[in-house]
């Protein structure tokens, strides 16, 4: 499934990258600081491992503890509210987060794709 989504997004000219927790935070901040004024809406897609509260970067896992390599959904969405991202004020924001919660078939956390439409 991840491969199909990545191919589709690449076809559309979107960016997909593997990121650690710190790199996720840096990339989200970079996206937040862009001028979104010429867009009608904001879409962010994250595919990773995680749980109902957030996602792991490539440096995180359930066994490494809740704080190591983890970014909460609240932290992700808060970056894009109108007080922190003026050019998105009053615009719809869509966050699609696929956070696989199983690890039996994975030797490590392989997939984190962060795609921003703008």
C-alpha cells in the first residue's frame, strides 16, 4: 500500500521522504513558514508507524519509550493553526495520518512519508 501511495504522489509531483523525529519537526516548521496565501486549503499526509496519539520517526519505536522518536498529533496539527501560520488562517486544513500500530512484520520502522500540497 505504501508503495502505491508513494508512486501516486510522486506522479503528482509531491515530495516523499524518510525522516527522524527531529527531521519531521524541522520539515513541518519549514512547511508552516511557507506562504500559503495563494492556496484555498492545506493537505498534509503522513504514513508511518505510531499509535492513536501520534507517529514515530525513523528513530523511534514502541520499545524505545513514548518520548523517543515520537511526535504527537497535537504537536503536528498545532503548527498549522491560524495563530502560528497566518497564511492558513480561515482555510480548511486536512491531515491524513496512516500510523500502523503493528510491528510483527517489520524489522524496523521503514516508512515515513511527509507530503505537503503547496
